[in-house]
C-alpha cells in the first residue's frame, strides 16, 4: 500500500485517551458525539422555515412533477425542470424522491404540514450527509496516512460548530462536502490500486458533486494528480515525482482521464438534465451567481463584504466562529505546516490533498462574497492536514526535543478537543430555546396595540410572524406596515421617505442586522441611511429601544456575543457584565438564520420634520 496504514513508522503515543482505544471503538464514539450534535434540535425554528435558501429548495422540490410523455421531458418547460440553478438539481431531486418518508408534524405554522415535514426530513438528511463526511474523512486519512490521523481529523469535524450549524439546514453545503470528500477518497484509492471500479466511483462522485454545486469543478485538479500517479513509473511509497514531471505525463493518460470525465458527465446529465435541455436559463443563472460572488454584480446581500480582506476575512471568521479559536489555529497553522512539508518533500500524498485544498481556497477565499458556509468543503481537509502534521507523518523527526514534543501532544490535543467540545455545546444550546423571531413576535402581539403603525425594512423578513397564541390566531395584518427602502440610493426622495416614515410610525422593527450593519460601514455610499441608523441607536429620532430577543451562544450563564453593529448597537448588555464575552464581528450568514437579533424601537416623542431632516441630511 502506498503511504497507507501499512507504512512502517516509529511508534508514537496516542494524542489523547480516545485515540488509545481500538480504531473501531474510538471512531464509534466520535460518530456518536457527532450524531448527537447534528440531530439535536432540527425543528429549531418551530417549523417556520426561516432559512431562505432552504425555503427556496423546498418550494422548488414541492412543485416538481413527472412529465406526461417523453417529449415533455425534453422540453425546457417540463414540470421536472426546477428552473432554479443557483444550486444543482441533485439535492432537489433527492429530497423530492425521499419526501414520501417525510413526517407529518402537527405545528401551527403558515406552511402546509407536509411542507414542514419535508423540511425536517431534509435537515435529517443534511445531518446524515455530514456524518458521512466524517466517516469518509477518516477512511481517506487512514488510507493515505494512518488510523490515528483519521481519528484526529474526524474528531475535529465532530465538534466543529460550522459543520453542526449547516447540518441543521437543508441547503447544499453538507451534501457538497460529502461528495467532495467521496471524490477525493475514490481518487486516492485509484491512485493506489489502479482498479477500474475506483476510477468509475471517482467519476460518479465527481458528477454528483457537480450536480450539487458547480463550485466542485476544482476537483479536476486532484483527479488528474491521482490518475497520473496511478500510472506513473516508480516504486510505491517513495516521494513522488516533481509536479511538473507529473503534468508532463497527462497526455499519456488521456484515455483514463477521458473515462473518468465521461462517467462524471453522464452522472451530471442524469442528475441535472436541464443544464443541457434548458441551457439559456442554466448558464444565465450560473453566470449571474458567479458575477455576484466576484462582486461584478452589485446585490444588496453581498454588500456586507465591502470592507473585507480576501483570504484574511475567511480565515479569521472560520477560526473564531466556524471552529472556535483553538481549533481554528490548529487547523490553519497545521495546514500551513503541511504545505511547507510538501514543498520540502514533494510527497505525492500531501500534494494530492493540497491539489484540492489549496486550489479551492484560492478560488473562494479571494472572491468578493465570502459567506462562511463556502469553506465547509475545505474544513475536513484542513483537519486532515493538521492531523497529519501533529502525527509527524513523513517528517522524519528524531532526537530528544522531538520525542519530548510527541509526549506533550496528548495533553495539548486533549485540551484542544475539550475547548472545542465546550464551544460546540454552547452553540448547540441555542437549538434548545425558542427562535428569536418567535419570541419577539409573541412580545409584539402582547404589547403593541392593534392598528399601530410599524416600520419594517425591505430585503429582510417582516415581523411579527403569524402565530397561534392560546385560542387566538394572530397575524401581522393587525398592524399598519411601512416598508423602509434602506438599500435604495440615498437621495432627496429617500430622505423624504424616511422623514415621513419616522413621523407616521409608532414602532420601528429591525428583524436582523442585514441592513444596519453593512450600511453603517458604507457611510460614503449611504450618507443618509448610515446617519439614520446611528441616530436611531442613539435615541435621537424620538424612538427608544423597547424590546429585543437574544438567543445566542451560551453555556452555564456565560454568553458569547458578537458585535454586529461595530460598536453602534443599543445597550443590550452592560459593558462591565462579566458573563458576556464579546468575540467581535461575526459573518452575517453565521448569525442571521438560527440566532438573529431582532430589535423593536418605540416612539417616545414626535420630532418636527425639519428636526428629522437635520439629523438625517448629510
């Protein structure tokens, strides 16, 4: 076996007590811990389906129907055509097929019960996809390095908050990550075995990944590395040929590469047929999404990234929020050392992992939109690389210093895992409490009189949500609503719109900080709107904060808070409160779905129009 668990190596102490168990027992414990975190609280929003991407996938899947005949199937207007290609069709078709197994929950929500049941099924599937990622990461690491490396990597995945959070949504992130790791696993097997079944499995996994999200395309690079390695001359287990030498052999492996590519294309076509049958819509939507991600098309929901640094921002956000700082440092620093090790040794195993990890990070880390979820297909490989380094794989270290370091590793790793486990427990606790939008809606119905005028923001959810309270069914139609166009161009018309709204409104409701946070960071583009938020938070517009609903990351009375306002927020917490630990700015996509911060401002005095203009005009 090339570079696998059969390699001879100096015996090292296990990095922690868990890894001193047999691989099967240790992995079973890791898998159990991961399953508890991922399956706990799947009905976190009470069936209201507050995640917009999940909601869109459910709506599209629920409307799919089988064509009446073959001609209708091949038509772009086929009822089987999702006509939605921001994501691939495979997750949509998969959910539709499995929807026969969806539960029928009894919830008082503004959706059909079968629709909510399909959402719960999707979330359970998402959790299972992530557990599959954990298992395949273990198998990949064991094949390329050893079982202990796989257990370290899988243990890290088990307690990683970003993996836990995205397992609670049925979007495409967990499925995409599973298929990326599966492609890498089968490609690694083919590089070692040269078996046709592994080449076919690689093509199948790659095709499914592309039919899930087009961002899986960089998998071409490690697939080429694996195919070239499988057919390269040399002795198994020795350091690989130089990368340039491998690339020079690509022409001689055209047949194998074409076979893998052919299988991938066939699977892609089967799982996403309307990419070819409806190409104008498909390539139009894919092109639009690509332009938005790169900042070449200006959409409001990406303006939060206007002041963020390429590569630095995703590293910082994933380290602090996605993993927790100890685990984040371990993952990124370990990966950097792994890349340095490959540069020195040109070990093919290391180069194979980097062929995906480095190329993918260069792609997503440098684009304008840097949603934290984009990094999920990278995290298992960061952990694998860091685990390989901590195990001393391929380093040839020796001497008293290195032996001392190896004996200190068990304690260091146990502390790392314990800290990450505590953070995971703190984060998962938010799924045990009511969603903030439900809490604030209940408060609004109890405290805001009927027919009051409420100002809400466009590009955000409208509060209160319809709900049943006792025997009564309450609805937002009980109130007069004014829509604030905060993302519109700041001009004289918008100034008058805001002045009129402030005069007429009895309450102002901010469902999230989707608008206030990025707008206040763009005072040049939004001079009026940024002044509006600053004055509102300071109580200068005649409104005072009357209610908020906080459901954050907390454990044992300690609250981990994020600064969503860059210091401009109303005083939700006392600055001297020792129970509050502010970790700084969190990416909007990390907070806005499962633990947003709604705010309700009540009018306490009415200002004259000229006074309002004086506060708002730049």
